[in-house]
C-alpha cells in the first residue's frame, strides 16, 4: 500500500474571506468576503451575456457571436432576459456596496487629471480609503447605466406599446449607454489586472497583500491595522 498523501494545510486567509473582511491574516488582508465576490461576478457574467447576445443584434459585423448561443433567433430571445438578470444583479450590488460608496468632497477631482495621474502612479494621496474616488464614481455611473439600459431595453422589448418617437429615443439611449458602459468596463478590467497587479486576486481569493493595501489604499490600510490592534486589546 502506498503511503498516505500528506494533507494540505488550509489557506487561512481564504477561509477567513468566506464571511469576513477588513481583517488581517498573516501577510494578507481580507478585502472582499465571499458574498461580495459572488455578487460582483454575477454582475460581470450577466453583463457579458448581454454583450455577446446583443452585439449580433446590433450589427451584422458581430454576427459571428450569435453562433455562441445557437443563432440570432436565440440571441433575440435571450438578450432581454439576460438584461433583466443583469439589472437585478446590479441592484443587489448597489444595495450591498452603497455603504462603502458614498461620495466624498474630493471625488470630482477623479474626473480630471487625478485619474490619469493615478494610472501613471504619480499620485501620492495618503487619504484613499477602501475605495478611491474613481471607484466610487464608477459605482454610481454603473448604477445609472444599468437603469438606463433597463428602461430603454423595456421599450425596445415591447415596441408596439410605445410611440415611434419614444422608441427611437430608447434606441439612442440604449446604444449610447452601452458604448459608454463598454468603454468604462475596459478601463475597469485594465485597472483591476495589468495596471494594479494583485487587484484581481481580491475578487478571486478575496485577499490582498499588506503591501498592496499600503500602496493603493493607505487610509483603509491604517484603519484595518487600527481595528486589528483594538481587537487585540
């Protein structure tokens, strides 16, 4: 008989990230507990289902995407329901994160040069909390975008129930909102992967390193350290 394989020790940080956050485990800090990550990925999955079913409806240039779902007819049937699922997931995300996403006085600066300075690692703002101003603005913009896509999509779903002029306006709103949303998502993915190594792991494992937290979100890092010290007293 072969020797028993040694048991792999539990990853204590990942275990802690199932139902806790803003706590230190070794050299890692739990940033997103499991429910937060499930909500985030639910929004992401439903959004991309909307993209891949909606693009071939929008233009024949992306007609090849329809084959991923069995054809254009299936896309036309699936797309509105995927849109409803995306809106519901976005609504749950909004309620879940609104407490951390309240806008602060200096957030409007992230609409200008500060955002580009951040992407070039030229900002030395030591007062960035768990989420920076850009993330908070994106959160609110995404919420408004989800509402815009839903309302315009409902009109397009039932075109005979509305006046032609209103329907044309709905098409315009849906297209413009989608384009802005898609551009924002590209930046969101870039900032969460290549621009800030270690960020993507916070939505997979739920954790970040102390160094990452100290570099990108120094005020949050200080708050977590302070909270840990208070718990030990």
